[in-house]
C-alpha cells in the first residue's frame, strides 16, 4: 500500500517542519495520521511507501503570507485534478487529504500555480507506467 500527501506550508522549516508536526503528534492531533486512520485503522502499520510532493510556487506575495487562502486554492485545484488522475488506478494511491474550494480558485495566479504542480504530478505518474 502506498500513500501520497499534498500540503502547504510557509513555516520557517518548510516541508520538513510541517512533516515533523504531522508525524510527531499524537493520533488525535495529527491531521495526516487521523485521516489515514479514518481511511483504514491499520494503514500506518502496513504502509510500505510514502511519497511526499511539494512545489515552489514562486515569490508571489499571495503565497508567502500567513493568510492561507491562495495556497489553499492551489491545493484544492491540485487535489481535484489528482482525484481524476488517481482514478485511472495507476499509480495505486489513495487521496486521504481534504481541502475546500474558496474564492481564490478563479484567480489566474492560483490557477497557474496549480497547473504547474499538476504538470509535475503528471510527469511523475507517467514515468511510473
């Protein structure tokens, strides 16, 4: 069984700090572990692979602030497309993350950033086939 995580962070320690938050907390406080447990309560014990993707969305001020709506908009668009791509069954991954749409998903800056991330996913997934 494999798992994939798509997330966002602007924290000082970047993606590794965010993962430290996810993996270092108790089950009831870790959103990653909680979602995985909701999907399958023994999935963590059986997981043989974990692939972490992150993307540099550039230096646009909208992506570098504590306000998260632009990053959440990108994450929503990426996850929406990933659900479609994963529906092909190759690679065999399950999306366990949830994010809501917001007002920023219509902005050209957000759409362009999402398209860039999706292109990276497609390249990676196509190489697996």
